[in-house]
């Protein structure tokens, strides 16, 4: 019988609550937003709404595999323990490592960190969260003495100026963005400024867009600090009583006159003046920043340049104001709490403090605790490549795709003595290199906690029993710990036991005598199993003073530095480490898309999420397209000194000349050469060790394809042998985009043989060919059911795929459809919805255009009432507005 379970979304750091109506026997779930959860109040984005489509067992890793053969858990764990024990015995503890993920639950993170740092005695455990928010961690610690996010989501409704910095929140944090949109509608005084080199969907609500030059953020905010001082808009009492270092910070910022900043940032001085004057005149200012700030070789300085402006005006810790980091992953914050980064210990303690090391060792009862930081993410894979790390366990992430210089990561793992990967997905670019595969539970089976961007701890609850032999990540860690001789310290029976210990460690010697720490869950140090099961969403700290949690910190002007005062950081703007040059004259920027997540292992399973942006692409300014001979919708090859990729050309003036943008999601499982990680600059911030993913020097050239094409098939095909292919999963079909440098002698034989289409005889095939024009089209029809299509042309201009794809949902073709199928155009009078605009309700562009024309729709609200498009997560609103603006 169906039952309703409250849980948490596994995507971005917004941490939305979910109400899941579960049928455990059918293993199906209907997803809706939890109206009581304070992170989203019932709203979900397109990805969260589609979670029910991703709980399939398709592609799941359901049994341990050792050297490519299924095996028992006993054999798998013995192999893992032997590899680690033998490596430690021969080479020492620093020859082993764990690489984790912001997809892990806090309990998983805690035991993995405890095992490596507390008992194996090495700090070689880092996480893919290093790639998204470690600069924010470092900036917080320098300014506040601790990795403390001061504010909360409720401040969105209370602010009068919201600045989005390096954040396309409309696509990357849609629910928070829609909350800001609603706040703007409700408050006529609220202004929104977007600071981003690209004109993104977030600009839809912007009163001002500052398309600054890539990497110039520190100039911008140093200039703001200088301006605030000049205009006497600083809070001198606050600076004197509650901060240190202002003079040094101002001295460096004093060179940043408005005119010089405008030049360095490539911005109109008038726009800069407007932004600075708004900031100076507005008390309730929120500065929301994300990967455009963090993913930089000077990301920590950029974070501190933002914080400096809030400290100078005293705008921190109060309602509606403060710097706010929009976290990328669902539990990046939880990982920070337990010390998931290589330079941290646990409970916001780290290796920079000998007393912290001693404190954690005593709490854990460890005689072998690590004494210094381990390898951070880029350093770790470099160490594997150099043979310094001999055995590595990768947990819940896909570094062969997501890491910078990803080809080197693949090379490193290929020659590593022992690679273990625990994942819920069997086939990824990383699992292909593993000696040992360990089946981990997926989102719908996991039980534990996560912490979102506003410090809110929420429960993730299992919806189904574990599939196959999948196990919780924490269980796998504890089984390894037992085999390594640490059973007594890892005698957990469930996630509640781990959370209780995690809370107790946060409370241990966290007092005036030993020094107050920001992270404090002492209210949960004795939590019962029942209380844990019913745990409501709460913001830490959770202690005697704040048993229900605390929304904001620093309202009392008490910071966690040695002096108790916040620290200004003197920031000297620097040029990017690797600047464009004659060989690589363009700047590559990377980022996320609206409907995809990380390396697509989950979102690619939901067909509705694959339609809006179905293919890896590169955004190019029209001037650069002309300069480099790039045609719209053709393919381009992008090269850096680290690697290359192929991508579909999108020509747009939303990007600046000299800049390119590519999405991060495609992998070797979904594209022949769509991995952007191979291109990306591996240089890191010297303080945070976060890689520079927003500024890679590249060149771009037209890919000289002799032909372009696509295939649609009812069944999944083997990877085509063409130079370019990309796979996309639809509702009842698979879509393959194709291109090649040479044509086969016989297209039909190529289609049947090389690509192995179903049906290997000519009967049932319809064909059309015009050799002179280079056109070939074929359809495989069995018992009047369409099974496959192949369309080939000399150029990229081919029929729209959407109507053709819709034919696969039919048991039989209508006679009129069969007659025109090779034309690629629907029969007169048939519906063709066009490319998907609204993924939540599967509403296409042509449907929206038709409704605008026939029903006289004039506003986004009109479209929503008529078609529902834009009424759920709202991330398509900017595109709907564009269609309204372009109507005849």
C-alpha cells in the first residue's frame, strides 16, 4: 500500500524537502515538494520533480565485482582490506587514499574521515566538494575564524539589494532563484544585480547586469571598498570595535579608482557607478556568490573581497544582509562539518591547530591520528600518477569526467596498483578503471542526514529497500575498518549511532575554557533512534542556547578568531595564472545546465531532463564565430594544452567576444568527445586548493565533418564508430547525434552492421537517397511500428527530431505518418510541439508559440495559466519571455 515519506532532494545545495508517495512493491514513487520544509515550501526544480523517473534499476551496480567478475561481499571486502593493509605495510599510510563526494550523507562522510585520519593515520581523504566550494571555506575561515555561513534563505525576502555574483541561480539553484523572484515582485524597493561575464537566465530579473571581464571580480570589489570609504559609507564604529585589518585592506583597495576598475573589468563606468551607489545607499544587502567566484586560482581572495565590503559597512549577521555562499552539492556543507576535506579534521577542527588534533584523537581514542593535511583533489591524482599513492578508494563520484585535466586523471587511475570504486551506477568513466566495484545504495535507498547552504540539517530517508546487494556507504567503511583491526571504534549498528557520535564530537570541549567553535550539535549528543528518525529540518548551531537552531550568526559581533574580531583580508587583484596567448587565444568558461546534474548518472535516466539541451554545446559570440569560420549548429573542436572536445556550436551574443562556454555534464558514456574535464586548466588557488574551472586558454576550429546525421532507435545501440556521436535517452527511444570525416560505401549496411540496428535484413526498411545532395534517409518499420530512423546530410541542417521522436510512443504508424516519415515533417494538421522549453510539464516551443498567437497571450502568467509552463520551478520563464518578445 502506498505510503508518504518525507526526505530531501539529492541535487544542489538548496536542500529542498520532498514528499514522496511510495509504492514499495511496485518500486515506484510520486514526487512532490514538501510544503512544510523551510528550504523550499513545496517548490521543486525540474530535476527534483523528475526524481521518480530515476529510481529505476536500469544501469545499477547490484553486486560486488572483482577484476570484472561478480563476487561476494566477503571476498570484495577482503580484497579491499588486503590492498590497503599491504600498501600501508609496504609504503606507509600516505600511500593510500579515499576520494569522496558531496553526494555522500554526513554519516558516510564521518566514518570515512574517521577511518583515514584517525586510524589509518593519513589525511589523504578529499572530495569533489574541493571543486566547488573550498574557496568559500577558506574565505570564511580567514574572515570569521571558522567556516561559518552567516545568513539564511529567509533573508531573501528581507533584503533591498540582492547581488548574484558568478551564479546563474536561475538554472543552478532554481528554487532559491524563484524565491528571490517572488521577493522582488512583493517588494518594489528590492533591486537585483547580476555580476557574470555571461548574460544568463538569471538576468531575467536583474535591474543591472555587469558583464565583467573574466577573472576581474577582485578588482570590482576592491573598487567597491575604495568607493565606500571615499563616500563615507562605511561603519567606522563597527570597524573599530569588531574588526581588524581594515587599513591594510583599504591600502590595497585604494588603487582601485572607479575609472581604473571600469578599465580592468571592461565595464562602463556609469554602470559601475550605479552598482557602487546602490550598495552604498542600501542597508539590507545580500551578496550571493557561487562557482564563478569559487572556481578560480584566486577564489579565496575573491571571497574575501566580497566579505570585506560587508564588514566595512557592518552588514553581516543581521536580517536581510550579509555574504552568502550558494553551495553546489546537496551535502557539501555536511562534508565540511565532518572534515571531509584533506586539510580538515572533524567538527570544524583542522590540522592548523595542535590542540584540535589532540582533542579529536582523545575523543576517537586514536593513537595514530594524522598530524598534517593530506593531498587535496588535484594533488591526489597527481600523486597517484607519480606512484606515490598506490591504492585509492573513490566513493560516489566520477573524477575521470569532473576533474580538471581529466585525461591525466584517467591516465593516473589506469596505472594505479589498486582502484576501488563504490557507486550505485555500474558503467561510468571511472568504474571502467576499477579493480574492485562496490555496490552502494542509491538516493532512494539511503538513510541519514544532509546539510544545505543555510546550515540546515535535514533527514534523507529511505524510500525503498536496498536493490540487489547494495549497501550503505558507512557500512562499507566500517567493514573495512574492522578488517584493518579497528572494530571497536567502528561498532555502529545504524546511521543514528554515527550521527550521535558526530554531534557529541561537535560538543566535546566546545566551551569558554577550551575555546568556542561555531559548529555545535550538542543538543543532539544523546539523540535517540526515534528522535533521529523523526528529526525535523534545523539550522545549526543546535545547543543549550539554541535548541531549535539559529538562523543567523554574528549578530552579537562575536567571531571565532583568536581576538574575537572579524578579519579584513588585504586583497591584491591578480591576473589569471594561464592567460590567453597566440596559440590559445580564447577563454573557456564551464558550468551547469538547468536540467542536468554533474556527470548525468542520475538525470540522464529521466527522459524529460534530456530534451531542453540534448547535446554538448559551445557558446560562441557572433564575432568569434565569423573569425574562426564556425556555422550555427555545426561542430567545433576545442583544444587546450591539456585536452580537447567536440561540441555543437551555439552562436549567441549572451557571451563576450573572446570567451567560450561549455557545459560540464557529458561523459564517455554519452558522447565520443563531449567530456569538458579533459580541457580544463588544473591550476589551483594556493590557499583553498580549488581548481580554476572558469578560465582556461583554448582555441576553437571548425570540425571538418563530411556528413552530419542522427539516429533514433527504439532500443539502445552500441556506441557508433563515427568520429562524433552523442547519446540521449528519450521516453520510448534513444537518440544519437552523428558526424563523420568519411562516408561509408553503403549507408544501409553501415546502419545495420556497424551500428547494429535491430533487424539485419533489408525487409522492413524504407529508404531515400540523393547522392548528389549527400542526403540519405532510412526508416525501419516492423509490423507498422517504427523501430529506427537514420537521417544523413552534408551539413548540420536536418529535420527537427521532436516530431519524429514522438512516433516511437505509438504502437502503429498512421498511414499519413508512414508516407511522410522520411520527409521528417508531420502530416498537415498533426501536432508538433517543437523543442522542449518547460521540462517540468514537457511543453515545447511550437506549442507555446501557437498559444501565444491563437490565444493572444501577452505575459508569462498568461502562458502559465494556459499551458502550465513556467509554473513549477520557473527556470524556463526567461525563455518564455523571449518567445513572447519575438512574437510576430
